């Protein structure tokens, strides 16, 4: 029996900022953003879209009544949690009106959190093959205005249904992983914005990828001649490109060309959504499946997950016979194409907006009347959702 990703979907807010406009406003060459980091636009989350509402919006169209009845586990991986105690997954559980007899939790380990959730979900369905698990990655990447990290912001959520005999990607049980304590990226409890040592973070990312690739090769897991694509955690597309380039002298030219071509398809959505932390790797998966028409059932894919601080994993899966029928290419492309492009003044004004922190009542304006789930405000220290 096989286990893996049965269904997958994503949501991103209905507004974005063009990075050429950001470059002009910050008085830098636009190519520093377009080529130097490899990004074009970034999603901007309005105040009524937090990680809970985005998670619920990503999952809303994913679950049939039969899926809901079979759920035994709900996990939200995020580094943008809304409460120090209560799991964001419980808010999502309520918004999706799921049955009570399931385990519901939140996992945090920077951008690795959703992969940790996915692996836990796989263990769960292997032990309970008649049940399913819902794993959601939801994050808002936020840095300061005029900060070095400003251009690598973004917002969005990816929802994955994990089951036995999956329709999209059967994941292999064997993988390689590693952990080490670093200070490449972090956000203290007292800060609403993250801190990062960009060059050092890149060094840790590349080092951990190189080590895991070597381990996987020693265990004969890479098998590049049979590897159709290699996906990366992409806070910005240049990071994944640099990791892929480390293989140029290690594998056959034909294999490297194949992986490079597939990499270009995998970054198309991320280049215009931006950094969504825990969801970045899985947005790459969706982008690959929906933008590379030559992928075939039975082909094998590698996935490299990285979370600052730091933890990484390299794992593998095989595309299933019916995977193309489960994709939502038209809906996703419409979602991205129909976003409102903000002016710099609109973006900066929204960036400065915040929720109250003293428990007073706050009503949040509606940003998109068509969206199903949203944050409506704060009352008595409690977030209110619709």
C-alpha cells in the first residue's frame, strides 16, 4: 500500500505589489530584484487575512464530505502563529466545521514546519490506512519597510490531504534529514518582524542541502537518471537555483538540464506570490505540476525542505496515474491573474496597519467580498472569524 498527497490546493490574498515599483521606490535597479533574487511580485495580506483564514481558504475547496468524515488528524505548519497557547489548527477546525473526533495541532520549526506535519501525517495514515490527514502550511512573511528582507515578503497557504493510495504523489518512507542550532533567521516573541543574517542563512541552506544530497546518494536514493524533477524550499527563487547549481558538476549533463528545466516550471507561482515560509516548497510542487505539461505518471520527484534555525529534509515521491485530473490549474491561474496591484502608498499604508494588543474591540474592514473565510476583528482578547 502507498501513502502520500491525495489532493493539494493553495490560497493567496487578492492583492500584490510589483517589485519593479518597489525597486523604484527604494531607489535600486529593478534587476536587483528581478534577477538578483529572482522575484517579480509579492502577495500582500490585508488585515482581514491572517494565517488562520488563509489556511481555511486553502482547504475549503479541497474536502468532500467523505474526506471530512475520514479525517483523523489536522496539522497546521506555520511560523506566523496567532496565539502563544491555542493552536491555529483549532481555529481552522472550527471554520471548516470539521467533526470533533480528531487530533488537531500546530507545528513550528520555521519553514520546515509543514514538512514536519506532512511526515507526521504519513506516519498517522500508515498506522490508520482507512483515515486521512489534512496538513496546511500557512504564513505571512513580514519584514520592515526599507529593510533588506522587504523584497522577500509574501503571504499564502497550501493545503494537502494525505491518505493511503494517494491520487497525486506517493511519498517514499525513506528520507534523509538533519538538525542544528543556528541563528540565521529568527523572530523573538516581542517582535512583529523577523531578524535574519541573509548571507549566513544562505550558507546554512546550501551546506545542509549538500550534506543531505551526499547522504541520499550514499543510500542510493537520488538516482538522478530516474529523477524527473528536484524541488526546493524557495524563500526566493535564486536560493533554490543556487542549490541546484551545486549539482552541475556532480551529475550527468543531461540529468542536470532536465532538473534545470523542471526547476523553471516549479518557480513560476512562487515568483509572483513571494515567500510563504512553510508553504514555499509545496507551492513549488503545485507550480511544477501545473506548468510542466511533459510530466508523466510514474516519474519520481525529489523535495528539499529547509527551515531556519535550522532543520532540513530531502525526501522523494512518485507521480500517480491520475495526478493530472486532481490539478486546479485554471482556478489557480485566475486567482493569481485577478489580484489587485497595489501602489506603493497603498502597500505602505497597509503594512503599518495592525491588530490591537490591549484587548479592546476592533472591527476589521473587508478586503474581498468573494473570499469565504476572513478575520472580522478582535473582541475581549479573542480573534473573531467569519
